[in-house]
């Protein structure tokens, strides 16, 4: 069955009475080139793949051709009438009907992928959950080597932004702390059924064995970074004094320790400078 063929999909959906649920981010891929390219970038025969949101299985089938094993988590139980049919020929795929945000992924990976040399995530993510899913995958320090996901183009640019540039925000800092991010290719909105209002991009986050900077307290660091980027039009001194409740003189002194001017904006700091600034500001006396 050609799952990227529009009339095949429409027939299948009509036969099973399936209707798209916008609140679940259901935009299914109908471009025959996209899933093979994503699967090729994401895995090989040594890899166990966790897919999030298989939909009718268009990406799942391409992953199954290349990976050792695929475990796909789908929230919408209505798809249990479709997936066993569309994936009937794939004997290395398991579907779990569950909410990925509620799953203990560490336990799942060790139970399902102990016979795989390495584990990757590959998915066309439901857009309403992009950042929460990406952050859950990274913050839980799962034994993943890479995360290859389709997200909205703007989200891709933010997630993969280089720290120290205008495009960077708190989420870019968190991503760069845990992984090396790259945009692989963009995907036009017409590649989906129904077409979303914006274009998309496939990004790959290669998970780092160790963060590139050391911080005294990770939780405090990410809280501090959120404060730094909360008021993007203001200088770092004004933003951090407003959002973290620290005195301006103390912030200016910490910036001076790093040879940074009072007028600097958070987006101009490197990851290393943000880490050092946090450590200086919250140093115990
Ligand atoms: N992989 C398919 C494709 O590329 O055509 C479908 C991708 S669609 C953008 C997102 C999928 O994620 C839908 O199948 C949706 O039902 C599923 N989904 C939404 N929220 C989810 C959640 N919390 N846990 C697991 N799956 C979810």
C-alpha cells in the first residue's frame, strides 16, 4: 500500500470513517519524498526507533524498512482500526496507544530496545506539543543518540538557533545544552493533509554525551535563562532585575566580571557567558 498517495489515503480514511482531529495536531504527510528522507537521516539497521504519533503509519513504514525495530506511540485510539492494516507487512513494528507525555520513556526504552545498538527518535510531531516533547526527550537524559523531527519552520529556527544570535531564546539555550541542533530540510505546507497554515522543517538534534558548559545547578541555570529571555526588547540588566528580582547593581557587577557592558542584551551572550553569569549571580557568600 502506498501510504503517501493521496487517493489511497482518502479511500482508507473514508472506508474507516476517520476524521482529522485538529486538537491532536493531525496533519498527515502526503509527499512521497519526505518520509524516506527522514527515515534515511534518522536510522539504520542497528537502530531502535521511537516514533511519536504514527498517524496512519506513513513514516512508520519507512522507518521499519531501515531500522532494527520501531516502537510508535499514538494517542488516538481510533487509529487502531487503521494501523494494523497499513503496517500489516512490517514485522518489526509495535504500536502503543498512549500519551507520550505521560509515559516513563526511560523504562520504555530499556524494555523495548535492549537488543538495539543505539536508539533514536523520529517523528512528525503534533505541533501543539513540539517544545514539551523535545524538552521531555532531552531533559530526561534518555539514552538517545539523535532526535529527528518535523516541526513548524519557525519552531525549527528557534530550536536550532545559534546562541548569541537574535533568533536564540530560552528554548534554544536548553537545546544547545543537551544536543547539537541542525535544520536538515524544509517541507512545504502542501505536503500535508489537511495542509497547515505554515511551512515545516525537519530538524536533527544529535544528543551530546556531556553538556558543553558546566553549571553549578542545572535547574537554577534554566530558570535563570528563562528570566534572561522573558523581555526580549530590554537590556539583560533590566530584564533580569524585573524577572528574577535581582538588584541592578549586582547584575552590572557580574557583567563587569565577564567584561560585558551594562547595555548588553541576553541574546548577545554565548552559552558559556550565560552559564558563568548565572554562577556569579547565585554564588553563595
Ligand atoms: N506520523 C504521521 C504523519 O507523518 O503523517 C502523523 C503525524 S501528525 C502531525 C501527529 C500525530 O501525533 C497524530 O497521529 C496525533 O494523533 C498524534 N498525537 C498527538 N498528540 C499525541 C500524544 N500526546 N502522544 C502521542 N501521539 C500524539
